C-alpha cells in the first residue's frame, strides 16, 4: 500500500551554497502557528518575487505563486505553484528538534514532470545545504515526499524547482515534525505553543485513513486519493517511499553523512541503512504490490556505482566484485521492480548489493523471491526487510572476508523478513489486528547451501538477537512480541 510521505524520499545533507535571502525575522513577522503549511491563508496571484505572510510565518516566493484554479492540484482551496527556477523560502526559523520534513507534490494541470530539491539552512538563511536527492514529480495526483530533519539545530527550508522545462509544479501541506508532534513557531521572545502529541489516530505517516482535521491529515479533495492507504492496491499505483519504511527503521539509521556506518539512504524504490565502511547495506526495506510487478521493463543489468551516496563514501563499483567468486547479490531484487525502466534500473546500484555466494543468490534466495512475488500476484502484498551480518563467507573460489582490497566486507549470514497480508488499505492497523503472516529466514553465505529456502526458516527474534537490529519497530510492542516469536511453516495460508 502507499501511505503518507517519503520518507520517504529523508536523506543526507549535501552540496553547500550561499543565499542572499537570509533575513532577520521580527516578532511582527512570525505569528504563532503550527505546521503543516497549507497555503490556505495566502493570496499571492503572480509569479514575481515577493514575500507572502502565511499561517506559519513569512515565506519568500521566487517565480512562484499561490494557485487556486481547477488546474492547481491541491489539498483544500490553495497550493503553491512554481515554474522554471521557482523557489519557496522560509523567512523564519523553525525551532530545534525537527526530525521529519514532508510535503505533497504534483504536476500542475496536465504539465510534464518537474524536478525539484529540498534545501535546509541551519544559520538563519545565510547558507544552504541540499537535503536528500533531487525529486521528480509527474502526474496530477498529489504524492508525498519525506525527508530527514535536522534535530539538533533550528532550521529553514527552501524548495527549489531545478529543471528549466515548461512544466509547473504544485506543492502543498509542508510539514515539520518533532518527536512530540507538529512544529509550532512563535514571535521572538514569546513562548512556542506546545506541539500536538502524535497518536495512532493522527500520525500522518502511519494512518492517513483516519478522518481527522486537515492540519493533521492532508487529503486531496479535488483529485484522486493521494496514497494507497486511501485507495485499494488494485488501483495500479506503485510502492512509494513511505511504504518502504512503514514497518520501521531497524538500526535507527540517520541521513547524516558523518554517520557512515549507519547512513539512512532513501530511494523511491527502497530504503537502506548503509554501512560505508563495509561497502554494503546493513538492511534494506521495501514494499511489493501487484503494480510493482507489471513487467513493463525488462531486467536492465546496468550494475554501477551509486553517485547519490555522500561524496566522502567509497564508491563500490562492479569491478569491486570482479573475480571474487561472489555474486553481486541484490537486496531489493530486480524482479520486484518491473513497472518501469527507472525502477528496475535503480535496483542495480551497487549500494543495493552484497557479496553473495552464487548458490545462495541464484537458488535459495531466487526461490524465496519467486515465492514472494507469486503470493503478491495471488492477492497478497508484502513488506520485505533484508540484511546481512557477520564477516566471512564462502563463494565459488573458497572463503573470503573482504573484496576490493578490504573495502567491501563479505557477510557471514544473510537474512530476510517478509510480512504478507491481503492486498488492501490501512496496513499497519490490519497488521496489528492480526491479518499478517511473517516469514523469516537466516541463511549462511555459503556456496554449499541447500536450495530450499524453507530449510532456513527462523523467527524474527532470533535474527534480531544475532544482528543487533530492531525489526518491525514501528509496530506496538505487543504486536511485535506476537509476530516475532513464531516460526512460519513456509506454506501459504
């Protein structure tokens, strides 16, 4: 299912630049208000550069306006609209503690795709850093994007439309969240209103079906529902960023490039906790629905270094595995992403690979992947988390601990957890209600492995104990305890 925001695009802070838009916000400029910014109080009807006082505070519009026409795709009466090189810039600071940044985006009218980026300033608008990877938005349905916050310091946002094409971009419901709830801002010298604490009913990232207030539950009222939490899986929508991290962040990874052993790296196709010192993922998480398996794209086989990783990380390349006796083993497999060329190609980034014994990869693991897809094709959907741990495996050339002069570690064990449930909406609540089936396996990274994956069935609890991870962490403790202790039979129910 598709639910709210990206994570979720959440990403590392990259490329610095300076901006002339830094301002000193006065008490008169910044009223007390809570995010999300919905643009409902704005009335800027032209593209010329100007400040606009919105509910959250003053924003600078550059080549941008507030649209309210039938062609503006919006959640409510208004949305921001940007054309080529357009920008939206916060002219005030959000307080420290922001952990999550999210917004909705769509192409204006029937315009073509737009590319845009989220930038963050931690020094009151004097310098800016890109947060995460460039985003490409296409189609008229508002779709979520989510980014990692900058919890330690106050911040400002700037959203930049970066392509020079004629396509225009709608943005709505810009949200900042702390551990306690939505961010509130207040005039200098005045107390900040207490945030609204998140609950299962109003957590935008976990349950967009709940009919709560607009500020908590943005919903497109003049378009198709924006997420698969509002629309059955048969709608044909593909998995989204937020779906891929629905069940939690197993290692507590962050998007800080200074955290190279536990770096949170979000692609639209999957989310990874990456260890740059090992040159492999610690874990990768993704969702598989019927729309992901449409076979619109053949296997691309375009293995390549990942240019989206922070520049200081070593770039693992296909040559890193050459002659090693180990396969370039996908975490998120090619076969789970056949809906488009871009989706399939993304699975061949080397940041999605682990050195895997050929028999493990081509037989045992391939059989489990085929089984998972067959269940999805028969009316299930699947949340998959895969990872590895330990050091030292046995490939077709014998045992090895590292490849590429020690830059890529060979894991000793490779594991996977698959959560199946019938295709539908409101997945977290259905899992909590007992509709899910959990299949967990933990295999040796050895070329003499048994080709039958059912020989390696285990419990999530045992994988957690061996790997040190907290799998299914987004579920309530009681649900975790129930689902993680059992060992599946390996047969469909």
